[in-house]
C-alpha cells in the first residue's frame, strides 16, 4: 500500500507545479501585452500633437 501512495503522490506534485507555471506565463504575457498597448497609445498621442 505504501507503494501505491508514493505512486499517487509523484504525479500530483508535477500537476500542482504546472498550473503555477501556466499562471506565471499568463501573467508575463498579459504584462507584455499591456506594455505594448500602453506604448502604442503613447506613440499615437505623441504623433497627433
């Protein structure tokens, strides 16, 4: 039974790490998108003046 518990625990740990990595990468992509959007708005405002 101990073997079954250790086998069950091993797949759970990487499964918990994957959503954290996905959330982190999603936050990074959102931050990059926000920066690009802000820069485009600033550039369009500068060119209009």
